[in-house]
């Protein structure tokens, strides 16, 4: 009745395309359940394709991948004070470290587990989120060098994140990042992996690729924030959201439709019920703005999106129970795009795909298909 069709082959293609374009190692971001695409399934497909490394936001996500049998290098960087660094170190999860407290926890975890903790030190170059401040950076570097000398930790990476505010601001951040790397070298830190840019920054600033880039939204074939378009780079959207019409009925003119009667029929017409609502991740504010496709024709969602369903006024068109309703998919295949839905809902494609779930059944197309 409701399906999210995930094309793993498209994700592998997108990864390989980005790796070929950038000519560096690629850190494939599978956080937030792989942006709604299914973290374990996506990680397995990428691992089979020889991905360099995977990234999750937090340790719990990383440990889920380890439990699922994923052996590829994994980096996790957003930490709760209660996160189990001991298990993370024991199961070879690299930790993003933003301050002295986190470094101390990682060092203690290494001592308890008897294994060296692999660390990526994060410097805040201007985004104002996670990462060491410039004032704290030298202290973090000195402490990390001392910890390395004991054999408890190994600094394998240094990273940051661009704000994407403007080219001028991004260039300032690149300059600050270069300075932070120089400080690390002066402190005796020789990190193998240096990474700053995500999907959009990697496309915009080839001078900032260093020896690794992070690919998130582009991995799933979708446009990043800027004017860069996924289709321009040969990327294929990997998620198709669809459902089936569950009921049709003829109603007279003047029939109010769904909560609040935001739509009232102006003639005898057919109403088609679609069993997808905000419980599945379709934003409530898609009401009156977003469109879906049935039998190649677009219909605006005129009635209120409810928890479980919405209603379409399809006029006198031959719409039947069981007909496929496309919410979004690959425009090259004739589907409406996730960007169309995001624009209608005044949000971004990242949010749309990540929130899709609820009672949707995920169906996977194999990476070899």
C-alpha cells in the first residue's frame, strides 16, 4: 500500500561517480538511517563496492553497523556524555574529538579496552557548531600529542565543516583550516586523513579536497544546498516514494473534503484516497501546495494532509483503486522530484527523504541490478 523503493545500485553509482570526480578518498555519510534510505542496507552495498569509509553522527549508529557485520572504517563525531566510548574503541569505531573532555574519555576507553583509540580531531573554523574553538585548539593538540606518546590514542584525522553561508565565508574557513593543520604539524600531529568539505563544498572548492571529502546528500542522488544540481553530475536519485489509491468515490458539487474543508468540490467529481500522511513523513504543510502523480498526470493535494491519508480531487479522470501514486522519485524516469515536494513545503530535500518512514515499507533494488 505504501512503499519506499531504494535503489542501492544508484547509491553505489553516485559514490563511484563522486570518487572519480574528486580523486580523493571519500567518506560516505550514512547517518540518520542513511538520510532515510536505510543505514544497514546502504552500508552493506557501499562496503561491497569498496567504499573507503563510512560516517555516522553518533556512536550508537556506528555500533549498529558493527552489529550488522560492517567492517569498513566508521567515524562518529556527535557525542552524548553517556556514550560508551569503551565499546566504540573496542569495536574499532573512530571518534571525532572536539575538546579535552572527549579526548580524556577516549584515552580512558583505550586503557580499559586495551586497544588504541583512533581519533579525528575537529576544529570549528566558523560554523559555530561542533568542534574545538581556535583558542582551545593548541591545548587539544598538545594533549592529543601526549596521549599519542602513551600509545593510547592515534590521531588519524583532522576535520571541520563549512557553513555554506557565502563564498567569502567559506574561503575564510578554508584559510582557518589550513592554519589549524599547520598548528597540528607543529605540535607533532601527523594525521593521515584531512577532510573539510561535504557534498556541496566538494563541488565548489576543489582546492579544499585535501585527501578526503565527505559525501552525504549527493550519495543519494540529490542536490546540495547551492546551485549545484545532482543531474549535472550524473547522479541518480535513489528513493522513490509511492502508494496506491485505497478508495475512490463520486461526490456531488459542494462536498467538503477532509479537515477544515480547505477544498470544496465545485462540480460532481471523483475523490481518490491516498493512505499516506504525516505519520509517514509527508509534511502537513504540503496541503494546498504539493502535487503527486497518478497515471502520468499531476494532481495538487488540495485537502488537508492528515496523520494517515490525504484526498485528491481527480475530476472525471479514470482513477481506480490500486492505481500507483508517485509522491517523488527520479525525474529522469518521469516521476516528480523530491525537490518539488521540498519547495512546496518550504524546506529542503534533506528533510523530506530523512523523515520518510512510518508505515512505509522499504523495498530495495540490489546494487548489482
